[in-house]
C-alpha cells in the first residue's frame, strides 16, 4: 500500500493565559491510499487537534513544537514550515461535525460547490463547474441532484446536508479526506448510510480517510486500522479488530468496557 499521510513525532502546544498546555505529544500515525484509519478517544484526548493540524486549521495561539506531517512524501507541517493552506481543499478535504455550521445559509448548494471548485481548480470553466457539481452529488448517492443543487441548506434534511458537506470535501478530487466526528449529530439510520458512503468513496476514489470519532462501535464497523488517543498521545494502534478484540492498554480496555453489550 502506498503511504499517503505520515505524521511523525508531532508535538503541539497551546499558549494560554495560565501557561502552556501540551495538546499533542510525540504523535505518530500513517495512512495509505485506499485505507481508512480511525482515531478514537474521549473528549480532550487530542483527536480534533490532530485532524486540524493536518489541514492547517490550528488556532493562532497554537504552535507546532516538534515533528512533522507529510503528504505524499512532502512535508506540509513542521516547526519551520507552513504550507497547509496550499493543500487544504485541493489535496486534503475535511468534513466537520455539524454540516449546518459549515454551510452558508444564504448560499444554495450549487453556489457552495462552485465556490470550492473555482478556488481550488485552476482555470475551471462554467460548464465544468456545473458538470462536476452534478457528478459529485451523484457520487453522494443523491438521486435528485438538480433539486439539491438549487436548495438552501435549511431546505435539506440533516442526512442530505451531511452528504453535501462530504461532496464539498471530495469535489476537488483530493487524495486525503478527514472526517471529524461527522456522524455525531445524525440518527443511527443516517449514520449507517454515511458510513456506507465513506466506504464506497474510499474504494472508488482510492483516497485515504482519517475518521475521527468517539464511537468505537462505529470505528470497528468502518476502519481498517485504529489509533487510540489519550492525553495528547497515541497510546495504542493497529488493525481494528486486533485493537478492539485484544487491546494491550488498560485505557483501551476501559473505553471498551464502557460500551453496553460490547463483546
């Protein structure tokens, strides 16, 4: 498997009024093309900080102290480098937790997709924008694509809004997608459909998927490998079934023990 994303020894600190707070501590993680890697852990474990670091969305008071992030062999994050703005959206797409907050309520879906394409695809024409916008909604298993294109976010169901958000993340044909707790606000049936969609997209497009979640059941269903985070560190990682069926760390065992009917 060709390595796509490589995180090596990544350490990140936030500058707060009361002093510095270490958010990530010597984190290692790798994702290959066509691979789904889940990052799991409780709130505050560092999952979202890791995801935001990859796409260059760290807050201004947060600094990279050590280590690096490489995409397709090129360093995009390091203490002495800042190229993430050039890869976000084009080479790396991101799906956030709440689709309604990531969509402009005053813009139709058609305008959202056109804006992303024109920003990240050089010299794209109007006809290609229209064609790729319709194509990506069809990839999202949206049967009435034209109606959705002409809709405002509030006119769509939560499940449809999340599919549009995923479409925005992949319409530029990135090599990597990061999904940060993107199923949390959805009902169980819609969650299942989104998981099936991600699985299909990874197979069809050959992208790498970093799936951030606190839901270990969901991770076990979707992911090839799992990394367990606690206190800003990756405390355990490996093939999903190995980590979940035969955990080596007490912290992982405690997470699993908290799940009703986990066997």
